[in-house]
C-alpha cells in the first residue's frame, strides 16, 4: 500500500498522456478514412487539439517518475510551444501561410520558421 501512495502523483500526467494519445489516434484513423477534404480538415483540427501536448505531459510524467520537481513557472512555460502550434494550425489562412491543396492531399509550408522542428525539439527533452 505504501508503494501505491508514493506513486499516486504519477496518475495525472499518465492519464493525460493516455487520453491525448487516444484522441490523436482515433482522430487520425478517422482522418485516414475520410472521403472529402472538409472531413480531413475537421479531423486534422481534432488531432491538433491533442498532438502538441503529448510531449509536454510525457516530460512531466518522466520528471515526476524520477522524483524531481520543477518550478510551476517552468511547468507553465512548457505549454507555450503547444499553444503556439495550435494557434498556428487553426489560423493557417489568416497568417498567410502557404496552403497547397492537391486533390485530397494537403501540404502546409511555413514561410518564416519550420515549426515542426521546434515541436520535435521540445519532444527531445
């Protein structure tokens, strides 16, 4: 029972990672099974509500698992890139980013910065 109580604080990040991964997985499956461009864009928006937060909660879960604590300010700072990613994804047209539509395949190219590199960089930590 002592072991259960000592690891109880790990539940919240683990539950959130699992929930976000499930949302992403199911929305990706629905995206792949979509037959129209509107459906694909809808499921992409659902995917991007979960996808950027998975690396952050994985990092918080690992930090909790090894018994370390980080300041609340730094925990909140970890969420900056995911919120910017969601903002950029939902405002692609408004930010005048290049959107090329070839039939049912959609490719988004960013003019100013490669945001995927920034998102991937945060998942390394």
